[in-house]
């Protein structure tokens, strides 16, 4: 078996991330009561790692539709602007 690539290791870290206690509590509550359309399925309720060509020259970043809980949408946008040097 091959050892994981740097991108695979990063994706694993993203999925395990628990750095924001409010977000963790929110997503765990969502997992406890998933939407009816997901009844009987394993509901993800975890951070979503990136996907696509790791060599792509264009990066699109967005927030999930439900990401705007408790004003975090503004904070996330500010953090993204800092990361990309806007």
C-alpha cells in the first residue's frame, strides 16, 4: 500500500478538524437530526475537503449554503481575504 500524498494527508486533517468549538457543536447537532431526505443514510456533517485537479491554475472557494450561522459568514470571508492577500 502506498503512503498517502500530501494532499491526502491535508484532506484527512480537514475532515478531522475540531478547532472551532461552535462549528463542531453545530455540525454534530445537525448530524444528530439530519434532514429527512438523508434518513437511513450516513450523514456527513463534517468539513468537506477539496476535490479536483491539484494542479489546477484556478481555485474557487465557497461556503456551504448553511455556513452563515451566528455571523460566521463574515468572519470566514475576512479570513479568506487575508489568506489570498486581498
